[in-house]
C-alpha cells in the first residue's frame, strides 16, 4: 500500500520522508522510467539526494511540484 493511499493528506512528519525510485513513481502515478526521465530532463523537478548510488526524493517537494504543474489536477 502506498503512502498516498494511507491518508488523504500526509502528516508533517511524513512529508520529511525520502522516497526511492519505486515509491516516488507510485506517488506521482508514473513509471520508474518516466520518473527517471523527468529527474534528468525537467528543470522544475525536485532534485534527488543520493544515498550511495540510490536517488531519494523528499515527499514534500514531490507533492509541491505536483501542485505547481500547469494543466494537472
């Protein structure tokens, strides 16, 4: 079950969570490949932090980015 299915609005503590590729893709409702393309090509996409060679995105930044995208619900 994804984080977004657990509740309508994530708590303040949850927004500080860092998500890996699969979980971030689920939150954005895209494939991992699309997530990777956006991270590499979209200047407005939130930057990843790397733990070793694994990119992690902060949930709060992903949610903010989704809200600010024109033409998206």
